[in-house]
């Protein structure tokens, strides 16, 4: 799944493990004439469906962007 938000392109990648879904994201950030890529991974809940994982992924990444994309440990 891919969506745009505040000039950034968010790409959500999902994985199914033992019937549960998780996500990670690539965020393409404008950087002058090129784009930087930031990775966002989430080790929290596993979701029952791919749609749930994608939806929650988009919400969490948008919040991360709004907070200035702090480093994630």
C-alpha cells in the first residue's frame, strides 16, 4: 500500500506470521532534488488482517511524521 502525506510518500509493507499480520514502512522524504528514505518498523501488536495492519501502519507513520520523525530505537 502506498499513500502520500505532507509531501512524504509512505509505503506500508505487511507480513503474515502464523496467521497474524505485522507491518513496516518506508517513508520517502523530499531532500532537495532527491529523496531520502527512512525506515519505520513496529514491534507492537500483531493484527488479525492485512487491512488492519495497513490501516494502523498509516496512522502510526503519519503521527511519526508529525512528531518530526524522531529516531526509533
